[in-house]
């Protein structure tokens, strides 16, 4: 089943779609009455599973929206520098072990050098594991607590703005 077919049963007569975002098997649809968060996946038995989260914001339960834009996490440069120091230190320690211990020194030197390099590679890999930017949209209750939150991609600010506008239009006080 496609996303469009998945949306139709959840729309009331006369309900207007303000904005929508679909990527592969997931979609977020903002109407003038509610937000639909639809996810479709194949289950372990091969059956298609559909999860729909529908949040109505026209009632008294929604008092506002909080939009938080979180930028992409930068590479941890301190960890990269530390990894280089550990790697170089491991190689130097390996050479020193080879010079100091003559009988098994060469085998120990290779072990120490490779261990230092392996640690450095692991540290460098971890330093480059960063999170992409995203937008968090929180629907707020009358007390200011978040009762529903959605996460959008960084380039979907228009969908977040549409949610804010739709909630504002539903509560014109």
C-alpha cells in the first residue's frame, strides 16, 4: 500500500491537507485538524505493517507548539588529535620495545605498535560518528508540558511551520 492510500482513511470529509512530507515508507501529514505520522514496514513474517499516530489539535488539549532546530553535530576534533597522539605513541613504544628487549622485542614491538594503531583507528572512527541536524516539533498542553513530539529532517522547516500555523489557526483566541 502506498502512502497516499494510507492517508485517505484518516482524513475526515472536508479536511484540508496543509502540508505533507513523505520519504520512502514514512509520511507526516498536517491537516487543518490534526497531524498524521504514518510508518509502513514489512514485518518478520513478510506481512506489511502500518503504524499511524494521529494527533488532533483542534480541542482544548493543545495550547501551543515549540519548534527546536538542532544543527548537525560537528566532528570531535579533540578526539582526532588524541587518536593521532595515541597512534604515534603506540608506534614509538613499539620501536622502543624492540630496542630494549632483544629476544622477543620484535614480536612485542609489532604487538604494541598495532595495538596503538588499532586504538587510534577506533578513536578516529568514533570522532566522525556525528548526528545529522533535525527539527523537533513539540505540541504543548495548557500547562506547558509536551504531550506529543515529532522529529523532522533539517530541511523540513516548512512542515514545522505548517504545524505551528495550523495549531494557531485552530485556536484563534
